[in-house]
C-alpha cells in the first residue's frame, strides 16, 4: 500500500458512544485535478484503532471497498483535533 | 519511602516534529537524517533549536546559527518549530506519567520529575531499586509505544541525582544514581557536567585544580566558600548528592518577569523603539497582573547590531501593574541609555515584585483607578476572545506585533521554560 495522506470528504455515522464510522467518501487524486472525483462506498471496516503519536489523537480504520470491480483494502484516518478525514494508505 | 524519576525527552523538538510528520504520512523520519529544527532566518531567529543524532556527528550544536550549521553539513534539512505541537506532546507525556504517580513536577517542556513511592512494605535497598527500575522501564516503553518518541529516565533518591542519572547515556535508557553509586557513576564525570556548574564556574574550578565532580565533592567546603561564595556551597552539596528540594506540582514563586525579542529589522528611530517597548510592556504587564503582583523595579535591555548589550533599571516610587505607567518608565530608561546605535534586540524586565492587594501610595503621584479598570477590562477581553482581540491603535498599520515576546504568541498559556534551580 502507498501512503497518500490525502484529505477527503466523508459521510460518516456517529454511534451513541460518539465513535464515527465512515460510510462513503469522495476522493480526488492530487495529481489528477481534472478527473472526476471518485465516490467510494465503504463496504467493510476490517479493523479500527486509536493512535496518538506526538499526542495527536487519530482514529485509524482499515476498510475494504470495491473499486472498478476490484476489491481493495485501504486505511482512513480521522484526526480528532481538526475533525478532518484522510485517505491514509491505499 | 520514595525515590524520584526524572523523565527527559531525547532531542525533544526534533523527535516530536519527526513523529508528527510520520503520522501525517511523511516518508522520511527526521531522526534518521541530518536535520535540525531552526527558527525563521528572515525574522533573524535563525538558530538551531534541536538537532538529530546524524546532524550532531557533523559538530552542529544547539544555539548556533543555521548559516554555520549549513556550512558544516551542506545537505542539512531545516524544519521550522511548532510550539503548539510541542505543548501537546509534553501534555500527552505528563498524562502518561500521571498513571504511575499522582505527584509530577513539570520542569520544562521536555522534562518532568515524578515522585515514585516504593511498593508497600519495601525499604530502600536493592529490591526497591529493582522495582523502581522495572516501573521506569515500563513507563519508558509506554511513552515510546503510544506517543512514538523516546525518553531517558533517571532514578535517584532526590531530584538532583535523578536529573544527573537521566543525562548519563542517551537515548532511550533507564539509569539509576543512588548515593552508593555516586563514586562509580557520577564522581568520574567532568565538573561541568554537574547541575548548576556553567562554563564560567567550571573555568574557575579548573583554575583550582578541580576537574571532576569527585574532586569537587572531596574539597573542603570552607575553601569552596572562599572561592565561589554561597553558590559554591550549593555545588559542593550537589557534588555530594545532597538536595533537599521536594517534587512539587505547585507553581514556582515568580521573582521577576520579563519579555524580549530579537527584531526582524534594525531599529534606528526613537518612535519605533518606543512602540516596540509598548508591545513588550503589553505582554509583560499582562503576565504580571495574571499572577496578581506589582513591580517595583523596571529594567530595559538593548542589544545593538554589533551585539553589544546594555541594561538600565530604575526603582519606582510606587509599585505598579499598569501597562501605561510601566511603559512610560521603560521609555525614560531607554532614552537614558540609547546612543542612536541600530538595535537588533530589545527586552524589558520587572522585578522586586510585591502583592497587588496592598502597597504604599505616594502623595506626589497620580493614582488613577481608571488605569486599573482599563487594564482589567482589556485582560478580560483578551482572556475570553484571544490576545489579538483588542490592541492599541498605533499597531493597526504597523509591522510591529501588538504583543511581543513569549513563545506561544497567539495563546494565553504559559510555555513551560526551564528554571535555573531544582
């Protein structure tokens, strides 16, 4: 998997404990700004954990989706201090 | 029974920056390449604040100019500091430490003392020391695993020996320095390695044929007192591992307060210099009022473009915490000493602090309650809406910041600076 750390727009569901669960996201590759953005439905969350290197809390989701008829595994990150979502690795 | 842990982050600013960048998807670990954290050269703050271990091998020192560092290591990577991030890292580290003991003293941004209580029923001895080492190793591993940076933990019977222990060998180590270990671990070290012994004291001691901490410890304290007066006795006590200061989470008593700034341009006219003094006074007086003190002595420091420094101070007839009055005095002091030379650095200090509840007024001076009311209102506004919420009109179209000095200029929090005493 390649590290992207690309900011993305996300539709997420927050459970009663306040934990977000990504449902769908829109991603536009930095190197292809003229291409149509890709909308990806998160099919499964395989793993989820919290990390806080340098005291910066982030929720890390290892997810699985079908993209262009291929099943792909990737990682999303949610930064708690800024409420930003990132496509971390794909 | 207890002992003290001293936790010290290895290459703090650089490690924190490296870990943060890795989390943000950066592929390069700054700790593994020649890199430094350095100030902005355009603002003339271009000095090395922290260096990586590979950069250290090129002979780069903390505090030297970035220009000289680049000459020593041509491919050097320089990253700007992020003080907000460092506060966040420091707070996360202290939060982990507080899981191990309730009493923690934050000594600086990257150092803290922890009061470790030996397990119940355990008396000081090899068994208790082994338990302390085990706990310290667990603490070190937890910080590394959760926060991603390494620390040194020094264990000693008091704060001094714990601090000396954490300096022994770096990085990512746990060291003990109990009284019975001093002859082997501390006394062979050069005397300048001892806490409180700076370059000047070390030079004096070498002049008396004292080269190691052990030699200092073995010298008659009366002789040391003759040579170095009262501070000499303190370093003699330190050399013998004697320190009676407690680990405390209470704020240290403030004896003086001040702010200074290296300026982005050389100041050559009086009006600009007065404006800079006003900006420094705004910061300093606000901090003074926050700790509910009044100042009796105002001092001004100037450094010229030739790096010649001069100070001037004066005792006020009536103690004050009013920004305008402090500024007027600072301007008078400035006018007394300024010889029209271009200035690259200006600072001001307030000392001989007294309570702001009761103080002697003078019949011959104005005591305007409206000054106090105005400062109180401005402080409240800044506290609620940020330090830039309200500032004087003279700064509105000026290149000078309305509140100069301090590390975290946009925030009201105090950046923990290292004290010169334990």
